[in-house]
C-alpha cells in the first residue's frame, strides 16, 4: 500500500554569520527511510520532536517534494499525482484544520462531499456511522470556531473519512486532548482498524495511542528508522523486564537472593521490594519468594514503554 | 463538471463565511471602493493643472485609466487574494489545501474570495464606459473585439503579476510587500500614458515587462491615434498575446514554487 525507498528530504537553512552574511547549511530531516506498509496495517510512527515524522507524512501525502528516493502510496507517486491520490487517502493533521472555521460543522461535511465528489448515499451512510461512533450530533450545527478541541478533532476525523479513503494518515491526532476525548478518538480508530479495509499510519507522542492501536511500531530518530517491529520486539531488543513488587510482613533477610532475578528496589523500611525478572518466570519467582518470607501482597508490573522509548531517544 | 461543482461549493462557502460577519462585510464592501475611486480622481486632478499630459487630452487619458482600472479591479477581485499565500506558507496552512483533490491555486483563490472588492470592479467598468462614450471611437469589428478583450487581457496580465509576486513566498517567506511594488506599482504605471515616463524606466516597465500593452497601446488602437513613441498601429492588438505570455510564465513560476514549499514543523 505504501512504499518508501531511501526516502530523503533536505532543507537548506540559512544561518546568521556576521551582520549581513548568511551561511547555507543543509539539514537532512528525513535521511534514507525504507519502509513497506501493507493494506490494513496499523502503523505507529514515533520519534522525538524534529525526528522527521511529520516530514515523512507530508511526503506521503504529496505536500512536500522528496529530495531523493522513491515513494508510492496506493500505487501513485504523491507529488505528481497529488489530486488523484487525495481522493484515496484521508489526512488529519492534529494542528491544521480541514474544516471551515466560520461555518457550522455539518456544512463543512457537505462541502467536502462536493470537493471529493462522493455520491450522496455513500456520504450519508458514512456520516451516519461517524455521528453515532463519535457523538457528533450535539455540535453539528455549531460553527467550527466555537468547538472545543476535542469536538473539533472528532469533526476532523469524520472529515477525513467521508470519502472512504484506503489509507488514513494521522499526524498527532490526540495532541492536546483531555483523557476522555483521547479515549474516544482511540476507540474510534481501533474500531476503524478492526475492519481491516483501512490502512492506518499515525504519528504521536502519546505511547498509549500506540499500545492501544498499533501492532507495528516504527521509531524514527534523526531522520532514520531505528526500530521497526512490534512493541514486544522493542522490549526484547532493549532488555525491558517485567518486575515483581511484593509487600512483606517483615524486612527481607540481608543475604536473600531470588534465583533468576535482580533486586532493584527496597522501600518502606524494607517492607516493599521490587525484583526485575531476568531469566525466570513470574510463577517461579513468586513461589521462591513466598517460600522464603511471609508475603502480604504481590503485583506484577509490565515494562513501561515510555522508559524504553526515552532510552531510545537519548541513545546516540 | 464535477470539478466545477466543487469550486462552486467552495465559493459559496466563502461567501457565507464572509457574510456571517455582516457589519464588517458591508463596511469593507464600501470602504474598498475608495481605493479605485482615488486612482481615477488623481488623473482628474492632474488635468485640472494642465490641459494635456504626455500629449494626451483628458478624455483620452480617462480611457487609459478606465482600461487599467477595470482590468486591475477584475484581477484584484478574482486573483488578488493570492497574496495571502505568504501567510499560508508562513503558518504552514497550505498543507490542508494540498491534501484535497483539487489544484491548489483555484482552491486558494476561492477560499477567501474577496467579495468586498466587488464594487471596485463595478466602478472600474463604469469609468471605462464613460470614457468610451466621451471619446469619438470609429467602431470597426476589430475595435469592438479589442474593446471586449482588453479588460480581460489586462486582468489576466495583472493576475499573472499577482501570482508571480505571491509565489516569491515559496522561496522567500519574508517576501513582504516586495510583490506590491509590481502589482500596485504596475497599476499606477498603466494608469497614465506611458509617454510621460522617461528613458530606461519606460523601456523596462512598458516594453520589457509588458505593462505598456495593458492599457496604453490598446487605447491608442481604439482611438486610432498613431503612437507618439513610434510603435506600429497594430501593436495595440498584441495585448491579449502579451497577457497569454504573462499567464504562461506565471503558471511555470507557480508550479516550480509549489515544489519548493517547505511547510512548517508541527
């Protein structure tokens, strides 16, 4: 569905050098990305600010012309066939509106029907579905400028889907939203992805978006792909471990060791201990611990993806 | 056909947006007429001081300013708002335009069609009508055709200048008001008989850049006057060709420019 081959985008930046002179410097925002995305995949695209996520998305949607490399979306070349491609993709830029600021939301939808030349019946059916899934009814008649960010984002999602796109690009769709709106957007996208007809590519800084939605995670840094695979693969690669947290009746004996684990924290006067599970199962570790000391409470923590990604960003 | 309907929808949406602020719309509608009125008044005032300017009488000069004003107002109404491009480029909002299945330029023009400038066009054509009535024109079929085509050619010419100067923003975001020197400066240049300008200045603007063919040369051809600067009589009929050339150049500049669009970080 989407193919990128050694995709590059360079920007020339003029830097001040002296009072009038400017030095030219070339910055590679995207520096040789190779990716193939199949129909129906849901791909999360993450990376620190300035890593090249949005630039890549803009090259895929025909907004920016690549400096070098090949790119095709739905079998089309985005820039030369921009208007043709636009009929087959949907785009939501979290910080750019597709809606008409001064018009009621439903009028924007009606306009998009004309712009995308969607048959009235299809348009009505898609709109009906979005209205119920995204609870649009209460603000359909409100001018867009008066909508809350959460309401507007629900409107943007609808606007991007009314022409039945094959690929949906989302650039930070949950940015700035409150928890409830974020959940609404995620649930909607999950439902959309579950049908398997729509390929979904989203960039985000909120890793909960990825955990909830994407089987495949692409991490980009300094314009290059540094990870491409599942979240589990990312954990395995960076050695993230689950950990066992136990509240004890009495402090742990000083020479205590639990095979296959590493003691990473002792808090609450020695009454709470945390083991990182290095080379053993949770069951074996729990059994070993309970046999050695009286245990009041136990919990098992999944590795925190935020930590993994933070480590990924800061590593050179 | 589908495209036309899409453009019509975009245009009416803009009209409804503009009229949703009713008072300011009306104020702007009439406020805007002032600018064009002043262009013409300037010429009238000039002729109170002297009976002839550059060898032209008041009646003849009004025909020139009428052709120029009508053409410019038409271009300003339909294409002039392309100068908003620089704010779209600076803010990166052109992205939203580029992901829609329509060419970018017509979308931009319809997205904020300045309906408030409509009265200027009316005024420009009224002046042109009066000028035609005041001059004793010997109507041949060629002149009728020229009369019909000249305002449109002038509008196309000014429109091309608008597009070219707006396109500067693709390369140079701070292009500021540089473009206005050519658009509004060009309008002022074409409002007078070019015989009032001197030497290299006239050579550059009137002939090299083509502003002389917007109103001056066609006016000579309509009046049947020989050109005091020596161009042959048929040169007035070149104005549609000059406009076509300018439009072609503008299209090339626009296409090249849009490939240089850099968007902004988000």
